[in-house]
C-alpha cells in the first residue's frame, strides 16, 4: 500500500494539523484494510462546510438534514477498499465540544468511522453503534501507536 493512496482535501479552512491527520488516517486505513481482508486501493477524505455537506446529503441520499459524515464506496468489486469520505467540519466541531474531545481527535474518529462504513459496518441499532464506537477507539489507538513507532 502506497502512502499516496490516502488523501485529505480541505475545501474549508481549518486549524487542524492536516499532515498529522493524514498520517494517522493512513495508518488506520492500513489496519482496517488488513483486519477486514480488504485490498486497499484509494481513499479520499474531503472536508466541507455544513452547507456543502448537507447539499450532498440531499442530492445523493435525499436526506434533508445535516450529518457528520457521508461515505461513498467507489469499488467495482468485493474485497477492494476504495471510496470517498466527506466530513462536515462544522458538525464535527460542534460534536467535539459536546463530547469533550479536541477537534483534531473528533476529525480522526470520523475518518475512521467512514472507513468502517466502507468495510461494511453500520450504526443503525444500539448494538451496531456500540460495536462501531469500540472499533473507532481501537483503530484510533492502533493508528497512534503506529505513528509513534515510526
């Protein structure tokens, strides 16, 4: 897997360290690909303001509300991990404050959340939400440990 397979595109100004976020996101992508037996191809993470993000939610899913993440699987075959993850920066800032997290940590969590959606995890039921949260915590830690050992 090449480092160039994971990109972050900020379409909105943010004070987050995008270089570090990209590095941690890439390591999470590696771990998730391996653990879910996926062949990693490419992931693009796009940071958007609420208005643009909600517009995508309406256009592609006919959901007329804001959400923190939209994930689109772009793979043509089973077992390939390729997609786009659109993050609502405004909502993530609000959630970070509400949950007592830093904006940076919440961005990383939602990137991992999007990756987990791409490998088939859902968060519709309380059991699925619990599993998703546990896996987010696990992969955040895995990514941070990977970066510390470099």
